[in-house]
C-alpha cells in the first residue's frame, strides 16, 4: 500500500483522535468559564453588600486653627441654647419652690385678740406673729406688713400708715380676685401667705441712708393762693421729710413715727432711717397695661394686661357732683412728666369765670403732681397730687387723681391709645 493509501486508511483514526481532543478542550474551557462566572458573581454580590453600608458625605474642612480652638475653649454661648435653658429653668423652678416652702414655714400666725402688738419693737416685725384676720379699724405691725406686701405686689394702698381702712381692704379684694382667692377684702392667713409670696417674702422695713441729694432741695413754702403759686420758680417739696415720705409711699407723720429719735428739721446726709420696704420706682417704659377701668363710686383704678388680668391697682380720687368725671370710655392721648399747669377758672365750679388765668411751674406740689396723662376728652386726665393722703377719699374736679408714685408707675405702663373706661358713675344729685 502506497503512502497515499496508508494515509487514507488512517484518516478515520486521526479524525476520532482530534474529535476527542477537541471535546476535551471544550470541556476544559467550559469549566474555566464556569469558575470565572462564579468568581464574578461572588465579586458583584460582595460589592453590592458593601455598598449598602457606604456613606456619601463630604470630608475634611478648613485647616485647624489653634488660636480659634483656644477661643472656643471658653465660649459660653452654649448656655443660651434652648436645651440648656429648659433644663436650667426646670432647676430654677424647683429651687424656687423649695425656697417658697422654706419661707412659708417661717410665717407665724396668731388670732387677733390673743396677743398684742405695737410699733415700739420694730426690730422683730418680720419674725413676730401676724395677727389675723385683718379687718375693720385695726392698726399695728401686721397691718404695716400687709400694706407693704400689697404695694410690692402692685396693689397699692395709697399712703401706707400701718392702719387698716377702705383703701387697704379694696386692694386686698382685688389681689384676692386676681389670684383666685375668695374675694372678701379681709386679710386672712391664706391671703397673707399668697401676698407674702407675691412680694418675694421681702422685709417689711429697711434701713435707708440719707444722701446729699435728699437734703439738697430746693425746698419751698407753698402758698394757698394760686396767683402766689404762679410766682414760684418750682412747686417743689416743702421739706425733706415730705420728700422722703413720698419716696417711701407713706405719710409724713408715719415716717416720723418709725423714726422717733430723728429730728427731720435738722436732717443731715448720712443719717440712717427706718423706712417701709416698698416697690422701686419705675424709670423705664414697659407698657403692659392695655386697658384701664376706673370705678367712680369705688374710687379705684385697675390696669389690665392683654390677657384680661389685673396687673396694677391703686386707689384714686375722681369727680364730684359739681365736676363729674366722664361717663364714657376714653383713650390715652399723651403722657407728660413734670407738666406745667394752666389754671383756667372756667373749669372750676367754685371759682368765678371772670378770675384771671394763671400758669404754674412743675413740681410734686403742682395741682397735677409729677405727671399728666391726657385723655381723649378735653381737660380730663390721669395725674398725680400734692396731697397723697387724700387719695381714695376726697373728690377731684373730674380727673383721675393718684398719688405721685402711683401716677408715675402708670405713666410707664400705659401708652397712647390705651382705653380708659369709667364705671359706677355718680349721679348729679349725690
């Protein structure tokens, strides 16, 4: 058999061998591919699983500044943050409650008639028992403490003097009403405890050192005649005793009674006085009174805030049957401190209209005191007085008259447009 024949004879065997080889190679290739697919699948799965925990966020920042870091080390602005303030307010409220409970425990009461009290032992006035109930014609340290607390709580009694009366009873009534207590006008233990808390448990009396400004003056003698008054450069205080009595919301006689060994006529700077511990005088505006109601028959002045709560009360003197106060609702038009006074006889029923007019200089002894709050009704207003002890009792010429210290208080707590409503009007025949 020639070589071609041999080749032809071996062809099937060679073809079979090649087929086997090709099959083996194909099987190997498929196995490799399967392994790659498994590896790829595992890689993708791992990547997807890791991506679920990835965070997308900017990183880095300005270069660290040691000087700025040092400033931040003692930065106190964190105290102003709401989260800290809320915690602080809660702590303060708890502390205040604990302090109130401690102060309430110190208050001692006794029934009136079981013991006596007098102003001869003022050193122990704040530790002595409070005699209750307080009503009727009674006087003494218990009454004084109540009057001071009423004054500090913005329920003025006018000129406090340690003696109970209508002004004190009406102030107590309105304090009770404003604080959800039975409104009786009589001061019992429950009311006194609430009053003491409202006044911050302050001492009833305090020591005051007379200053050079107090005794400086000028002090002038105030004549009765209006035309003689017109000749004065100011309607100032007449004496240092009068000046200090108004400063501490009391009468001249009671101030002298609290200081029996002091010669007020020769008072010198540096002298120490015992004085009622009344509220401080307002010198800035806070305009929290949005409505005023004046009771003509009740001789009361009530200031209400926006929520309708009485936030200031004082006794007042209003018009008589000859010069009645307005029977209407008016509004505040303007506020003038230390006003000049224009005397016009046509506005006074007891003065002949033919008398000449007069122009008076300002001062605490002006007919309108230290402030004039003009109302929308011409010639009517809220003002101070030269006679604080008359407030709550005597009649005016139609205006709303307050003590100088209460008029000053009101002047800083009302604003233009506030309504002033007159109630309990008087009949012309009264």
